[in-house]
C-alpha cells in the first residue's frame, strides 16, 4: 500500500537542513507539492501517491537550477534501489529530476506570459529490473506571476470632443490600458489612472480611465483644442509600479452661446492697470456729428472701464485693477452706447442708444514665483556649529500649473559664505559658526527660480538676527591709575572699579567682583550696581618696602554659562599731604649706610674701576690711530697741493735735498706710485728714458713734460708742489720758478752776494764760473 511520506504538521518538528531553502509558506508548498495561492490544501487523487500541483516563481534569476519540488515513494527505503523518472511537458529540457532523491529542478528562466502551467507524469521504477513500483501519477507545475509587464493603452493618441460651456464632470472619453501580468494574483495587473497634463481643464477617473471636464465655462471662442496626457500605473499606483501613457486630443465643439449684440475680449493677466484690452464699436449709418457716440458700462464695474475714442468712435475697454487668472478667469458686463447729438425733430418715439454684452476672458501668463513672506526675519544663536538649521523660506508658482521652484542665495549678499540653502526645500543652514560680537545682523537675498523657466525669478530679503550666547567674560571698563598714600588708614577708599561685557543678556548685566580673601593689604566691597570699591585693609604703606602692588580682581557675570576673568589692578604707593593729595610716587633715594651692604658697595666700586679702564684704553687706541693723511679726501680728484713743512738746517744743510736724485731717475723705484694723487693704476707703468748727467734742469723738466703730454696712458692729474724753506720772509722772497715773472733768458744772480751769510752757499752755486741756470 502506498502512503504519503510527510504531513504538514510534522514540518515544525523535523530538523531543517542547513543547505535547504528558508522555511516559508511559499517553499513549504513547493517542498511537499502543496499550492499556496488560494489557501486551499489540495487533495490527492485516490490513485495518486503525491500532490498533484507544484508552484514555481517566474523569471528566476539565480545562477543554479531553481528547486521545484520533491517526489518520494513509500517504496523508497533509501538503499538506492528506487529510480524516479519524469515525463511530460518540458521533462528533460525545462525540468530535470534526480533519479535517486526525486528532487525536481527547473533548468532556465520561465515566463508565465508564454506558458502558465506545465503537466508532467512521475514514475517510480526498480533500478535493477525497471519494474514500476508505483502507478504513474500526473501533476502540474504552475508558474507564479511577478510584475514584469508595464500597462499598455490600445492607442497612442485618442481623439475626442466635448461641447463648449459644458458643466463640470461632463464625460469626454474613456481610455483603458491592459497589463499582461496575472489579473488574479497580487496587484501586478491592478491599474490606477492619473492625469499628467491637461489640468485644470480636465480630470480622469482613477479606476476606469474616464476623462471628464473639470473647469466651468470653457469657451471655444477663447481656446478650442486641448492636449491631455493620461498615465496608467500598475501595483495599484504604489511606488515601484510600472506605468504607460497615452495622449488624448480634445476639441471643444461650438454651441450657440453668443447673442447678436455681444463682444468677446481676451486679456492677459499681466496687463498693467490703465491698459487697453480691447475695442468695441456700434454701427450708426449717420455721418458727421450725427454719428458721434459715447460708451459707458451699465452700473459701472470694479475691474473695467470703457472710454470713447472720438476719432474712431470706438469704445476702448481698460483695466481698473490688476487681473489674476488664478482668482477669476471670466467677467461679463453690459455696455451702453448713445448718440451725443440728438435732433429734436426726431427724438419722439425713437431711442438713440443701444446695449451690448461684453465677455472678458483672462489668459494665464507665466508669472515668477511668489514667497509666502516678504521679508523674512529669522533668529539664530551665535556659536552654532557649521551645518546648523537657521530657517526655511518658501515660494510657489502662482500659475495654475504650479511648477516646481529652486532656491539659491545671492552670493553678492553673502561674501563671507556664512550660509547655505537647500535648493529643493528652501532650508537655510550655516556654513560657518556665527559670532554676534562680530556682526549682530546678516542680510542676505534668497532667489526663487522656476525650474522649467529660469528667467522667472523672484528675490526676497532675509534678515538673520544673531542671538547672544554668553561666551565672553567681563573685564575692566578702563585702565585705572590707582595709588595709595603712605599715611593712609585702614578701610579707606582708594579706587572705584567697573566692568564691561560684549555680551548682551536679556535681563541685563550683573557683575560680581572678588579678590583673594587672604590679601593682607586690600579688600573689595561690591556695590551691587556693577561697580566695586577697593579699600585698604591696613595702614602704614611705605615706598621703601614696596612701591607698587598688583591686585588680581576676579569679575564674573550672572548669565549661563557663567563667564569670569581676572584683571590686574596696579596700585602705586605715593607720598601724600595731610588731605590725601598725591605729591610724589617716585621711590625714595636711600642712604648707603641704611640700605646697602658692604658687599654691594664693593661690587659698585669694581664696576666703576672697570668702566674707567675701558675708557682709558679706548682713548689710547684712538690716539695711535689718529694720523693726518697725505691726501685730505680720496674722493677729491681736483688739483692737490702737497705741503712739505719739515724744518731745514739752513744754508749749511746740504743734505736736505739731493739734486742728484732728480738728475738720475734710474735710482728711483720704477714701480713706486705717486703719493700726491689717487693711487689707481688704470694703465701699466711705463719707464721713462734716462737723462744724461750734464743735462740742464730746464731741459730735464721740459723733456718730462713733453713725454707726459704725449703719453695716452698718463693720468690726467695736475699736482702743485710748494717748497717752503726757512727764511721765506727775507728780501729774496720766493725762489719758486712757478711764481717768477722772468723770461727764459739768462738771469743776473750777483745780487745774491748782498743777502748775507745765510745765502753764501746759494751765491756760490749761481755766481760761480760754471754755474747752472735755474
């Protein structure tokens, strides 16, 4: 007898293999051949030894074969003698069976839309004899649907018409879409209709796709054709569903809605106040002044006025108030026209006036976004971290389409880049920490721009007030010059101090002043009005002991968190008169015997001695270095006068000047530089030609002069040598040939013998038999 090998109740008791599929309602049915779609437990047939239906999910995307189910016979004892065989739809190609275990696998992806169910036959054979151990059993593998097909409309474009001036809700046309997914399983084929384009003129029924009119008074004479886009989305319109669209072209058909005396005028909502939107004219067969007319609105009108054009006899309709398409789109009023000149002969029984109806339709224009407030005033605390929330601005498109807008900050108003704004929702955040002490207000401009039309922009000022946070400690209000008299008494007031704080608490400042309680010299009394008095704790201050005291004062505020700082008050000790008036605050000069020890005196004496030695040494060095230079200034390139002031030995001194050196220049050092000019050698030294022993001095000088005049390498310096010998005050006057006015002829030197014994040697030189001419 063949029986089932498992019961559903035993599933919760048996161990679950680690390599098996997760235990879910779906794979329980697959494992034991039970369906789960309709909640019914399928009954086996009387001859069947297995469940007659399996379920498989379509479009399986795994790498391995997809597990379908398992066949098992009571004849299978697990010894490998039983063989399972599968025949039928897709057996061996789409579906494979393990001969030993009976596991069925699908070999590739299956599409429910191609085939929803496969029928197969299972056999149980003896592996050795191929004898049937169980009767053949037929079973089905049903493919479960997934949402893999988008809705499709029957036509890409539909054409429909509806009479003009139809009431709201009038049916226009019904468009339907189909979905190839399973209609009976889940929401894969449950469609929801919506309108993407065509509002506010039309609407669509979300369930059946019926398009209806949504705006009253649609006039064919104003607009005749409309393009409507309808979308169908599966998964009941939920997120993640697939969708398809179609276009419906709707035409307004004409109806007789215009009386004979009526006019239709179209005005755009952006027309300025006082602007003309249209003209009307009444027919009058008369001519001249008999045809002159005047137009007026019966009963007047809040939005419109009509004036008469005297040249064309037309009525010009002008705007009195701004139009708004979104508020009201249609206006109607009656206009009266009458003749301005009436002929008395024909006024009886005749009416020289007429009436007409004027219908004004307002057309929409693309308007820039409108902010909900103008301006915005936002408060934010200082010291907030970067990225902190500041506030939100909001703008909307006033047009009927209500197009999305984006937000931005005009960076010309935020040069420090302190703020940022979310372009989608208008949330303003900080980019840097704000400091109220640096700036209490920040004025920025936020720009709202239509995404579909960037030319439509609107600006709004945003005033951001930085609220104070107690982040600064109080300090002295000023720099105090405080002194205490030497003859002061204990408890005497010496200074009143106050404090300032850059913070601004809501309840005002409240400062507390304290000093160290162990201070033996001074005490402080808080006056409870943000000031404090500094009092002496004792008397008998002395400049000899301490000329200056440093008093630390702790100043605290009362805001949260409490901030405090320590300021130092400098108190000088001064000499005062009997009335407390300061006379002198300089420290007293004390006698050595009273204030200096012997060691200090010795140290001072040594310092003085060392200083004197340094001065003497410096003076000696300067005396050695001091020497009068031959040339006063090296920068002076003018004529130099070299003075020789050595005292001679008189006429008996024949060694003061050796004329032989002048006659024999060969003995001179060839490379010795001249001392009477700047020693700069621009050209190589050139040796002069030798002079004979008996050459006359005049010829020698003339020769050297000529050589130097013609020498291109000689420096262009002129030197004047003055020879001043003792006896310059004598009657002989100067012996220099440079100052002689005599000619180059022979001189008479006999007068030298009359000058006295001092010039005896000179007379012998010039008056002798072989004397030289000089």
